[in-house]
C-alpha cells in the first residue's frame, strides 16, 4: 500500500468530477503482495453532492496501454451514499479489505465507515457500512494484524469532545469505542500509529470539530495539541500526554 496525493492522481483529471479524497496503490510490494504497483483506488465524491460517493479504479501499470486511465467506478448505494465528504482510507493487514471514512457523514445522519472487498482491486465490491455510537467525524483508519481496524473519530456524537478511537474486528463488526476512561482535558483524536510488537499506540489530537462548523460558536476554533501514549492491548491511555498551546514554542511544551 502506498498513500497517494492529489498531485499524482491529477494525471487523470477526468476521473473525478469533484473532490479527490484519498487513494491506495494496490499491488505494491508488501508482506501480502509480490507484484509491482498496478492499480490505483481513489475514494472520491461528486462535486455537486448529488451523485453517490464512489471508488474509482485507475490503471497504474506503467506498461499498460491504458496506464493512467479510468477502468471502473463503484458507487455507494442506499441512503448513506451521498455527501459523506470522502476522507481517509485504510487497507487491511492482508490487503483484501479497504476501509473508507466519511468526514462529514454525521451532518446527514449517515453511516460513517464503509468497507470494500478489494481482493480483486480492479473489481472492488462494497461490503457494508457502519455508524458507531458515541463517535463522529471519521479520520484515520489503521489495520490490526488480526484483520480488524482502529479508526479515529475527532468528535463525539454531536461533533464535540470527547472523540473516540473505534475498533472493528476481523469480520468488520463494531467492537467498542475507546478509551473506556476518557481524558478530562478535551479529547479529539486525529492521527494514530500502532506498534503491536511493542504494545504501543500513539494518537494526536487536532481540533474540536464542532467549532469549525456553521453552528453557534463555530467561528471560535478550539485547537488541540495533545499526543497521547496508549497501552495497545488494553486500549488505555497510559501517558504521558504532551500538549502545546496554540502558539507555544517547543520549550514551552508541557506533559502530564
């Protein structure tokens, strides 16, 4: 897997009519793949938010006569299909499942996480979606070695603090929203990294999402600056947590 950028995908400007959200290169050399990169999958949206959000399949085989061209699009279906604001993507440890996040799905009361079977990356198949309780504003999705995922949600049910880290199992079923004991200093997890061999997880807070929306108080941004250390096995924040104020230089960073 390799995360791609809008710059790379801009080689095929006709692929997407609206927002380019994120892409995955399937076929890159990893533990589960022994072929060079061949397929680019892009999670994207219709610019007008009228047609369903979709996964675009692009030929990324440099030797192919259709290199850089759109091969297929697989739209979402049902009541959760439109206006999710496609954001981050993640691919399972075995490379067979792709998890997709809708950053603003909560504004329409829709499911926020979408799963596709990408065993055949040229023919992705939608599996199902989920709307976890107590969580909103989907951000980063990282795979677990057991086949599941951990997903950061920057907001709680109403887009404010506390946010959550949500776990899905190998069957892509909701397990639980973590941590069981919530921080009291405002928790809006954004970035996430795990090291299963050393039983470690790090999350970083970013911003209170509710304060960025067109709601009362939405023009008063509440920025976060915390990096939190977790015991991965227990899914518990163990500390220390480092935080910085909006404009503090490094020498004024604090830990707790």
